[in-house]
């Protein structure tokens, strides 16, 4: 039926006309009442013409996005992750475990993510694709005689993983199938030594022949699937597994030297650091500076673009540095007895003293993620004294004595994902509502 709105106007009643007959009185009264009301008619609209506009869910929107994911957060290796996740301040909100699953495998490398999956590659040659929203195991690939011990990368949702001697490209087809291709194999006697990094459509990595002491930095063009250039050098003492890329240049430490490779110009040069470094030295880029740490855990830097390679001291030094990173003008360090935050000038602005070793896993502008063996801690970078911690155990019991060691934790768009060496994957969100009675 069509809809109708009737508006009546109250007023004084008119006396009937005495000279008029009964029938005339009825018609007159009806006419007057029609004049004292407004009738609005609405045409009936067929249901098929009514279109409901439904808002997309967070999951639907995120699946349409293109995600890049790197070892240590980005190509700069500064452990910084772009995330909108905020620390749940106050007593009314807190973190919660969204899901937890035990893959019962062995992992040495870091978590990767794209728009649909959390990607984990194991020492035993298995690759797991875990639904990032539900925690369900969606896919699993197994490669015989392969071991994944370094961290690959994700570029616009396409996955690149490196075993000891091969690089695989993995993507999801239009019909939902997982398609994998081997795109590179090292020469006999050589191992892919570094974690993968990327500039434009080039994947950058190092290869090393331990017995001969020969090494290469290689550039793989993912569009033509051929190395476009490689640079050979000799290694005497050590070669780092970290390749830092910024401003179109790749930087890598070996012996007491720094190798700089201009990816756009396809040229390389080697300079003396004049600083004693080793395989544990960190290298990362932050705020127009390239930073490295020495054997005695002192932090040095050069301004980029580099005029020369005379590294300067920041004045920051600790007895032991197990992890490092930063954002903006802030540098954070994990130590044997807590964690510290400095300005690039060397000024220490906060120190959390702890009886346990604290390792920095990932950093965003709001949250710092720290691991202590089998305990994960989320720290509020807007209010340093505020933090939440959770113990991870193999059987879900915090009192369990089974050894558990956290090896990776990343801050994603709206969650934090944590992985242990034995294959426990947990996801945390900050949307828990605490009810106080």
C-alpha cells in the first residue's frame, strides 16, 4: 500500500447553514474538514528498486590492499613497522589473545605477512600460510631437501622466500590456488648468506662460499628473473647477513669494511670502516644517517649521502646490545638488563631496568614489542611506564616447564603476531574490554 501522511488543523467549528437541508449540511461539513487537512501521498516503491549500501568490513578492505613486508620491518633494517595499532591505555582496555596455534615445527627466521596470510617458513622445508584474521591453516607447501633459515620478503602481496641455495616466488592465483616458482639457484658450493632485501623490482642478497672465502652481492631482477649484476669480493674473517638499502644503495659489512652497491648505476665500491666490526654488528638507516655498531657495542654513524666513510661516534655505548632500531629521531636498544631509548644526539631519555635480558622485536610510533625468552611484552611509547606482558607455553599452561623461545614478533596493521622457535604462533589485539564489578 502507498504511504500517506495526514495533517489536521484544529479550529473553531462553523455553524451549519439553517436554510440548507440535511444532505446539504453533511456535504458542507465534509468540505470544511477537507479544507482543514493536508494529505501527502507517497508512491509505493517496489522492493527490487531499493538498494542497500553495506559498509565493507575491516577484513574486506584489508584484503584489497597491497602489503610489503621486510626483514626488520623495512629495507632500512631499523625494526620500525607502520601500524595504526594503539596501546590500550587505562584499566578499561587491554590486549587479548586473538588466536594461538602450535605448528610443531622448527623456525629460525622472522614472520612475514601479506593481505591474506601470515607466512612462516621452517628449517624442515615447510611453508605455512595462516589466515591472518582467523588463525586457520589455509595452505602448506613442503620442499624436500630444503631448509629456510633466513627471512625473505613480501612485495605487493607476492612472497619471495630463500632456502640455503634457492629463491622461490609464491603468489595466489585468481582462482585462489597457491602458485610457486623457483626463480634462482646458487652455484655449487655457495650459500645464500643474507636475508633478502629489495629496491624497486630488484631483490638484493649475498652469497658465500665458506671453503673458498669467495662472496658475491647479487641483484635479481624479478621482472626478467635473471641476475642483472653481481660483484665478487673476498672474505677473510666474517660476512654479515644484513643488507641495508636506502637511497638506491645497498650497504653490507664484512671484515672491517663496508661494501656499497649502487643499484641504479650497477656499480660497487669497498671502503675501510676504521671501526672493529663482527658478524653480530648491526647496520641500519634512520633519519638520513647510516648506523653501525662495533665489537664493543658502541654506536657510530655517517650522514647520507656519504662524502666519505669516516664514521662518527654517537656517544652511545652499552656492555651488550642484543637488538636495535628506531623511528624518527629515536634510537632504541635491547640489553642484558632492560631496554633504553636515546635521541640521535646520544641523550638517553628513558631506561627500563630489568633483571632479565630484553630483546627488541618490533617498533611502531605507539608500541614497542619486547621479548624475554618465552614472555612477550607490549610497551606504551607514549607513556613509558605502561606495559602488558604474556607468557607463551607449549601446552597453553603458563606454569609449563617446556622450553619456549620467542624468535620473532611483528606489529601488523591491527594485530601483533608472535612466533616461537618450536612453532607456536599467537595473535594479539588491543580491543579487550575490561568489566569492573
